[in-house]
C-alpha cells in the first residue's frame, strides 16, 4: 500500500438529505471515492455523484465471491464484466 495514501472514513448517511455535507465540492476534492454501502439507493446515489463530478469510484459488491468491474468514461459506458474468484 502506498504510505502516502490518506484514507478518511465517513460514517454519516449519504443521500439527498446530506447534500449539504457531501457537496459537489466535497466530491471534487477526492482523488478517488471508495464505498462499502449496504443499500442500492445509496450506491446509485454515490455512483451518480461521482459521474457528475467526474471522480473514479471503487465500489464494494455483495454477490459473495463474484466481483464486477465496470469502466465508465465521459459520454461512454461499457458493459460490466464479471470476474470470478478462483
């Protein structure tokens, strides 16, 4: 792991109710967003905010040993690729 990496956990709910806390400015200050959310609505919300603010998102999954990789580029969307753990 990069020793210069700074990880700052946020435990407050994320969604339209906390846009005063998680503003566009907040997202634009991040080099990358990593989440471990437990509901689809919050995951979709963070995804949309990262797309809007052009920030990479590393999102955890909840499909047991299956993983999904999805690459998004501005104005281009590629289909998700399933990666199975060996």
